C-alpha cells in the first residue's frame, strides 16, 4: 500500500466542481506509467496503458463533499451551501479550509452557540444548515474580502490524515481518494498486454455522477471496475442487517444501488479472483445512493460493470476510517482479475445468448 499517495490525495482540497488539486496529483503520479493522458470535457483525468485488446476502465471519483461560500456578513461571518450529502449534526465546531480562486487556503471553523447560551429546548433541536456559519477570525466583511475569499469559493474539511495502529487509517475525503489511490496503484503495477487499461479519476460524482457519464462517452470501455467506498455497519447505532460491512473483512461488492446492477458474469469472475488471491470479500446494497457504476453501465449502449467498495466508517463527515487490510485485499483481488482478462473473456462477459 502506498500510504504516502493516499495521504497526499486525502489532504488535497477537491470539492465537487473544484477537483484541480487531486487532478494534478494524479497527473504527476500516472504520467510516468501511462502511454497517454487525456481529459473529458468536465475535467476527469483519463490515463491509458496499452493499445490492444478490450478496453478496461478502473474508475475512482476525485471529488469530495464540501461547501460553497454564498454570503459574507458585515461582521465577517461566512454563510455557505452544502455540496453533496451532509448530516448537519456532523458539521458544527469542525475546522474547514476555504480554497480561494488564487489557490490560497484560509482556515476556518463552522461556528456554534455555546451551551450556556441555549435554552433546554434549543439544546434538543439540531441547527439547520442555513443557520450555520464559518468563522475565519475576521473582524468585518473587508477582512474576509482582503483574504481573497469570494462568493462561490469552495470549502472542504480541514486535512487530518492519520495512521492509527497497524491497520486503521483516518482522514477526510477517504470517499473517494481511496478509489483514486487504488486506481493509481493498479495502473502502475498491472502489466497485461492483452488489454488496454484505463485509469480514470472522475469529477462531480457526489452531485450526480456527472464525470462518469462524460468519461464513459470519452473512453467507450468494454469493461468497467468502479472503485468507491460503502458504509461500514460495525459501529453502535447502525442496523447491521441493512449495513453488514465490517472493517478488516475485505472489500465489498455492491450488488445493487439506486442506478446499477453488476454484470453477473463479471461478478463471478471477481469471486474467482478473490479465491485465487486468497483474499476475503463482502457484499452490500445501497438503495438511497449510487456509485459511478450507475452511469458507466448504461452509457453508449451499456457494458459489464462492477463496483468494488472499501468499507468506511463515518462517511460524508470530517473524518472517515478504513482498514489497511481491506485496501491490500482489494489490490490483490483486482490484480488477479485484471491479469486474467483478454479478448475472449471480455467477449464472454457481454454475451447474453
């Protein structure tokens, strides 16, 4: 596992629509190993390795959930809009980073009212998004403007990557810098001359799988493996039947989500690869969300797609948590699968007779 790459990716600011920092990291990482690097019209990065056989795409979305500056008060407080799905109780008192148009990073905190100033009734009622604000320590509106902050600037959680024990990693934006890191490591290390391998860092997944659609049209792949995250249900207060995933028990195959089903032959091939790699896998479903597989599977007439997700605690919050064992198992399984693909196996996957 290249933990330095994952840390660099996680600590970058790349809210949906502002993926430039992650794009540049992936460009630098992939360029020495790719035969060609191109971009779709929205800015998804597409690295190609090889030029024969079926086109196989590994897809990890670059963007993270975050916020956008929408108002600056005369007193110097910043109002914002959420980008992507947030739960308001996970936001208060957390530190954030505002990325200005010039690329400067301004620290701030999502402010809250001290409990001393709240009535008992108010303490029982969580704040709505539109009541929250960001405090950068300014004394007035002019201080904020002079710092280079403007309407439309993007805001992400503060970088906080850390390695806890031998197996746990915490940090912001693990959804989905984990997928980007896995994609990069696989493109660097897999050498199968029978396939044309594409590594894709897609944009704007958190706001509607937009980069998945544009990159699918750009590549027109024959087989797609989506790399993402999924809810780990191994913490108190979560229904373990609906959310069965556990850290340390392997990556999870998404069996269906709001916009996707896996190709069943590709699913069988992945199970075989997991057995050969002697690596565990888990299974999950997601009725209220979707991965980039939900666009890749239908664009341009459709194609075999499967989504492989790392179990992650505390998704869409300031800090998530993953297992190093799960990351390593994912690499082993997908290396085995990618090495087994060729023209004949790709034809079988798309044969519905």
